[in-house]
C-alpha cells in the first residue's frame, strides 16, 4: 500500500486527500443538518399542535364535563376526518379520570393503549405538557387539563398524539438537497483543482525532473526553466541553477588545479638541485662550527672562527661577537657576585628590623579592629530596636486607620437607618390614610346595609367588622409613627457621637504619623552610622590583613637575602671555571672597576635606607 502511494503523482495524492476531507465534511454537515432541521421542524410543529390541543380542550370542555361524546368529537372532527392531517389519537377524561372519548386513526402503528393513556393522564398536569418519550414510535404526545369551572376545579384532561412522519420526510428531503448541492460544489472544485495542479505543478515538476536527469549525465550548458516563478517551483529552479553553476565552477577549478600541479612539479625539481649544492657547503661549515662549539662547551671562550666563505660571513661575525660578549659577561658576573654578597648582608639586617616593626603594627591593628567591632554591634542593635519600634508604630497606624474606616461605615449605616426610618414613617402615613378611607367605605357600606333592611344585615355586620379593623390599623399606625419619631431622634444622637469618635481617631492617626516619621528618621540615622562603622571596620581588617601579609613577606625577604648570598657565592665559583681571551678580559676589568666604584657609592649613600624608611 505504501509503495502504491509513493508511485502516485503528487496531484493525485492531493486530490485524493481533498476528496476524503470533503466527504468527511459532507457527512458531518448532513448529520448536523438532519439533527438541526428535525429539531426545528418538530419544535415548530409541537408549538402548533399545543395550540390545537388547547383549542380542542376549550371546545370539548362542556362535553367532557357532562359526558356528551358527540360534543367532544365535534371538537376534533376536522383533524379526525382528514387523513392528511397529523392528529392520530385523541382521548378525553373527566375529573374522575373516567374516559369520555378515545379515538385512534386506523392503520397507524405505535398509538397508546388504554393503560398507557391512563398512565399519561394520571400525571395530573396543571398546564399543557409535551411528551417526547414517544419519539421512538414516530409520535409526539400532548397532555393538558381542560378549562376549570366557575368553582376553579379542573373538569377533565385531554391527550392528543401527533405523527411526525411528514416532518421527518421534509427534513430528509432538506438533507438530500444539501448533500446534492455540496457534492456538486466539491466535484467542480476538485476538477478545477486537478486541472490547475496539472498545469501549474505537474508540468513544471516533470520538466525539472528531466533537467535534473540531464544534469546528472553531464549536461551543464542547457538553461533551467521557471526561475522567474515566485512559488516553490521557482525556488527549486533557482536552486537547480545554483547547483549547475557550482558544477561548472568545479570543472574549471579541476582544470586550473591540474595546471598548477604541473608547474609545482617543475619548481620542485629545480629546488632539489639547488638544495643539493647548498647542502655540501653547509656540511663543511657545520663541521668547523661544531668544533668551535665543542671548545665552548669545555669553557674555552678564546676561540674564533675564520675563513667560512662569503655566504657565511655574517654567521662568522655574529659567532665571534657572541663569544666576546659572553666572555665579557662572565668577567662582569664575577665582579657582580662580590657586590651581591655585600648587598645581601645589608638587606638581611634591614629585613630583621622591618619584621619587628611590622609585628608591633599588626598587634595594634587587631586591638583597634576588636574595639570597632563592639561599637558596630552596639549601633546595629540600636538600629534593630528602632526598626522594631517603627513596625509597632506602623501597626498602630494601620489599626487607627481601620478604626476610622469602621467609624465611617457606622456613620453610613446610621444614615441608612435614618433614611429607612423616614421611609417607614411615610409608609405609616399611607397606611393611616388607607385606614381612614377604609373606615369611610365601611361607614358607607353600613348606611347602604341599613337601607337594605333585613337583606343587608349580614353585610352591615361585615361593614362594622371592617370599620373596627380600620380603626385598629389607624391606632397601630399612630403608635408606630411615635416609635419611629423617637428612633429617628436616637439615631441622630448616635450619628453625632460617631462623628465625634471619627474626628478623635483622625487626630490620633495624625499624631501616629508624626511619631512614625520621627522613628523612620532615627532608623535611617542608625543605619548610616552602622554602615560607616562597618566600612571603617572593613578597612581596618584589610589593613590588619595587609600588615600580616607584610610581615610574612619580610620573613620571606630575609630568607631570600640569605639564599641570594648563597647563590652569589655559587655563581662566583661557577664563573671562575671559564677561560676568556684578552679582549674580553680588558672589557671585564673596565666594567669591574665601574662596578666597584658604584658599590662604594652605594655604601656611602646608604643602600638600606629605603627599607628603613618604608618600615
């Protein structure tokens, strides 16, 4: 299956994918259209059938109450006699749930039996109810009560069953129409897509494939088409053109490389001949140079090179200059060794004095650092206590602010209570007016009852009772009005007290704010002092550490002076083992005299003075 798909053209694969996606979409659309159309049609029909059932109930109410079957059947005669209409079953029951009339259309399957009708009516609905449980039978049941009589009692119940076959057929036809239209659109779209893909993709891809095969066989001259296209075909064409250019450049590079290899071979042969001639001369020079170096290794620096030829004249001159320079340097090293011995002794004495002073300075710095550490700890503790006091003041400030908020809420509540009391007073006034009007009406009713004589005695008693009730209502309203007035006065007094409390809390909040600002300033001052002391303490600790390091360095310097004295003596012993010529000896003697003069000058001016001053 995979091989078959791989052999299929790209356009065919895309077309198959589009067809599959559209088939899935059409199936989903058909299902959705069927469900939504069916629900909409059934919902519309159910509303229409419910109105029809209510009309049946209004017309058949009298017949059901008095058991007149013909009157009941007249109510639905139009639906019953027309087989093209949707009513398939009708049942009417009186208030005692006894059947008055039951009818079912012939040839309709799924109608309810007498027991099922009794069960449906037994629910005693207060209003029209649609029974959707009969959908599996292709029916919709509607159960509703008949209109009530003058006493308010329900005179019976009515059940109607309606067929949904026509609705389902209509929905099915709508779905088929939608499917046909969608399939037609898909067919046109897929056909247009295939034609466009064959022209815009298939043909260029085939041409590019043929050009790639030709390029693999060595055709580097034919141009590549479709390079001006802005789509993926153009990208592939331009990439293929770049590959063709690189192949042409590679062929040219290989040709140039072959020419360069031939030229290098000729140059290599010429250099080989020259190298052999030079090698013979170099072997002779190296032999004489080796003998001279052997004598130098034995400590004889009086050797000189002569007669090496014009090609090695510079080497000969440099070698002779080097030997003379080394001989002069050895002579100077001997003299310098004596000076190093003298100066090392002076350095050792100065280093001992510097070590003693450094130890005393380190002890003083340690005591100072300890004292500053105690002061820093004290200042830091004071700062922390001040910060704690600031936190307590801040909490007190928040508590005062919360209390002020509570007082403001209490004032608002008092105002609302006062407004509610005013509204209650207004309502009491209305009740008082109603009681007065009721009293007048009762009085008029009593007068009319007296005019009626014996027939109006009962009405006169009722009017008297109403009048007494109105009088009691008026008295109660007056008492409530007095209480509301007293409550308003108390509420007004409470509002004044709460306002005074709020003002006092605001003053307390201002004082707390001033205290908080002062504590913040104190805390900031303590922090700055602690920071300054910490910096001083750090600096002293650094000085202490540096002093300790200086002491260690002085000890190391003293040891280095002793080592320098020993190494100077060893150097003098080693330099004495070399043999130097007359030229080197004269230069060395002159340099030695200069060194001795400088040494005497250093002794006069004090060589160790800088060390004593630094310590």
